[in-house]
């Protein structure tokens, strides 16, 4: 068993999103915890908000080079790129309290009000609306400050990112999750398209519950079907939450043998003021004590 979780539901303001998300560095963690596990079926307990689709692809590729059977447990939520990751499993196990999320990609845009995440689909839709409305010169002035925030290649990047997300999920579903059938390829494409449909979800933060996930066509088992297994999975998850609350850990990748790769919050750097070094042959200058004062009446 491998735990892959971060402190995102206990997120502290000011924490960099990359510290609690799926990143390329996580491959090092999986190299550490997968060493010596053999090729038996793998269970993964996952609790992550998402992250890099490219990093998720590298993790799936590495894990699938070692394990033929993978089951992903979602004790609370695995969203965005974590949902993509879960779609590479043979089965997903969810409770009535568990959630997946849309897989439409997000972009961080630096604007006048700071850095914020925007759905790729929303950027494309806004650009299409701008092209239409800017045909009216009277509206051009209102659009210029908005369009200035987008780089020259952002629209194309949005399109390619959407295609990548859907393509990866469809490929993994067809290869690992969906049963062999003449329509498996088409089913995989349809499920991936539904998970990426920002126009339907309206928000990247929408939760997809177990019933909806099954309705999309994903192979989902009920966590409550095995009481002993449910207790074990939730015990791992609750122990992880306590670890996040009582330590500086932000992300934990750990196997059932106790071997772990832990990402901690960076410690603040304290600058110590250095005393001037006395020059040879010169006495150091010592500030005189403050003058004595006579205490006043109580």
C-alpha cells in the first residue's frame, strides 16, 4: 500500500500551491517507497487537490511499469490532476463522502490584482467574446486591460492543455480500467470529455460524488462494502490528517512498511545582525548607559 496525500484541505494562507500539489519532484518519492515492494497488486490512498498533468503522466508511467493491478482509494477528495491519476487505476474505491473533480486544466495568470488560477476553457471563451465585441470600436477600450494579461501563446496553450488532459485520461481508461469491448475506445473518449467539460461543471472546484462518477462510466467500488477495509483506509487517512496538524509536513508519500518521502514547509530564514569586528589597534566604541532617573510618585 502507498499513501499519497498533501495538506491541501488544511491549507494555510501563504502556502505555495506547488508544495501541496502533484509535481515532478514526487517521482523521487515514489522511487523511494516503491523500492522492494515487488509486483503484487498495489493499493493507493490518495488525497490531493491536483497539480501538473505532465507530472501525473510521469508518475502513472513509472507506477504502471512496476504494477499490473492498481486500486486507488479516495478517502475524501482527489481533484483535477489527481482525478486524472485515479483514472489510471483498474478500479477506484470511494465512500459516500468521497469526491473526484473536473479535469479541465487551469492556468495561473499574473494580473493587476495578483496571481490567480483561470480555467483554460474560460480563457478561450473570453478571447472568443473579445474578438466578437472588439469589432465595435467603442468597446475596445474596455477590453484592452483584460487582453493585456494574456501572453502571445496563451490561447494555443489552453487548447493544447485541454487536449492533453482528455487524451491522457482516455488512454488510461482504455488501457487499464474499462473492460474489453468493441466500444471501449469510444467509451473512454466520452468519459474523458465529460470529466473535462467546463461548460457543464461551470467551476473547476465542483465535486463529483460516487454516484456521478459511476454514471460517467468509471469503475467505482463502494468503500462501505467491506467494513474492515473501510476502517483501515479511514484510519490511515485520519492518522495522516493528525500528522499534518502536528508537524511541518505538507506532503507525504509513504508505503505500508513505513518508508516515506515527506515534503515539509520551508522554515523562515532569520537574519542575525552581526556585531562590527573591532579594528586592530583601536578600542571598540561602547555606547554609554542611559542616564539615571529618579522614580516619581507611585
